[in-house]
């Protein structure tokens, strides 16, 4: 399958990914979507992520998570337990610009993949480590799954909050659905790789003088998301899921679903008053003071929620956007894929998934320039890029440039 990267921001960048978890895999996915030729190195039988549920409808072994994380990548099988497999792997690293790895430190040491050994053999390589608690420090050897990391970073203490906590105050803390923490680690890993490349001469192997090491702690990456909660420790505020909510706004129930309302600025409050058609209670002169509004948050929210239940989500969101009031509907997955906004931004693209068929897949949660990015392909078949071991992994890009 053609995988041209001509015209993409990272065209010509070669990435080798040795991953078992979501963090490093997501970093590789982001770099691949930006145009890097990313080769996923898998053991015989494939990476464990291939077998991670949920599975796509009608299949017993096509993992939805892997299909998303591996879209646009190539696949090479290397058995690192034998000499031939290690030699093949070294051949890949010798032509790579970036190496993404989430193997535990002990295993890296046995395979000669710790930071020191990599620098000796591949001095120009940017090596990116993605571990639950980082590669340095007292917790470097700790394991951690998504649920451990979401709580270790403090988010578990704060969820659910707002309307959910009010409706179900006796329920235990919940983790965010999916792999929120690990994906935060992947974002930081991708950004760290790009920062190292920029600091090291622009990214092309022929121009770089010395590689760098990037150490990503998924816990730290997720903790950064809750920076506002940490910041409030300084004034003595310790937030909890029952008390962590905006004084007014948040999740509102409408006649046909839910919306989220956020009013942080004075102009947004004034827009909200207009959106509600200037009810008498909202025109109280005392509510012109944001501190007074904060003190009377529960009272204000009771009025807002009673008003919202008499309107549809589409009506409120459309009018709110005209008035500059931050409001959005809680959409179902089907709503998101078919949404007008999502279609206009080209967020989804149909790709072929081996064993399943064509499938709508999120390309990237961002744009680079005016046009949306494009996926080169869906996830790879196991070992479909095996010929890259003998043909340097930059061959495809060079041929495409020459053909152009």
C-alpha cells in the first residue's frame, strides 16, 4: 500500500517504535500522522496491543485501540531474544532519527537498550523513553496501569465532579474512560522528540551532530493537566470531587440531552444573561459583581438548570455561539463522526483495517496549516514492512521526492 509522506510536516523523519503500551504507541501515531515514517517493531506474534479489547464489531481479534494507534505505521517483526533479531533491530536504529521505547528498565538493560549503550552505538539518535513514573528516580522501576496513573496524578481524586457528583454523591471515584493518562504521556513524548530534534539541528540525520535523550513520566504528564488544582494548593485550597465545580454553569440537562456551560469572563456572563432573555433574577444589580455571583453560585445554578431543561441542546448551543457564550453539546460517538464541525475540519477519514474493512478513523486532534492532515493508511499487517530491514527506512520518502 502506498504510504507517501510528501508534503507532510515531518516527511523524511525516520522513527523506530518499540512499544507495548498506549503512551509510546500514541507518540508514534502522532509523529506518523505528521509525516514521519514510523516503523513499529513487534515480537513474533505481534505487540500485545493487537489483542487489547474492545474488538471491532463482527471480529474476535481486530482491536479498535490498536487500529487507531497504529494507523499510518509500518510493522517489522524482530525477535529480540535471538542474535539475528537483535541484528535486524540494530540495522533499523542505525538509520533512525527517533527511537520510542516503553520497555521496563531491567529489560532494556538486558537488551543493551539503556540510554548509555544507545549513545555509544547510535550517537546521533534521539532516544525517547516513556514509562509510568519516568526512567530516573525512586519510582523508575515501578509498573503502572492506566488506573494507577490517573490516581497517582491526582485526577482520580477529582472525578466525577460537578453535576455527576451532585446526582450520585455516594459513588466512588472514577477514572476517565479509556487511556487518558497514557495518551497525555504520548503527547509529551512526541513534543519532547520534536524539541530534541530542533535543539539538535533540525532533524535530518545527516545534519545532526549529537542525539539527545528524552525521559517522559506519564504521571508527570498527567499531573500537568491538573495544574490549576495544584496551583490552588498555594492559597490553601484542596479540591475534592464533591466540591470541585464552577460556582455556576458546568453540565446542564436540557430537554433532549446535556450541554456544558463555562463562563469565566465578564462578557460571557453578560452573554449568558442575554441567552436566557434577561430574566428578572439575573438583572439584580448585586450580580454585576463576580464575587457576589460566586457567593450565590448555588442559587444561580438552580435558576440556570431550571431554564435549560425547557430548551433543546441544538437551540441553546446555536444561540450561545452567536452570543460568545462557551457552550457545547455532549454528543454521542455517532453524532461526533457525522457532525458538521468535524466534517468541515476533516477530523475523520476512512481507512482500510485488515480483517475488518473500511472504517472512519480520527486523523488527528489538530491541524497544521489550513488543510487537514491525511492518514496514509490504516494499521499495518504484522510484518508487512519486513523488507525495510534490508532497505533503509528512508527509502520511500526519497523515492517520492525524486518522483516529484
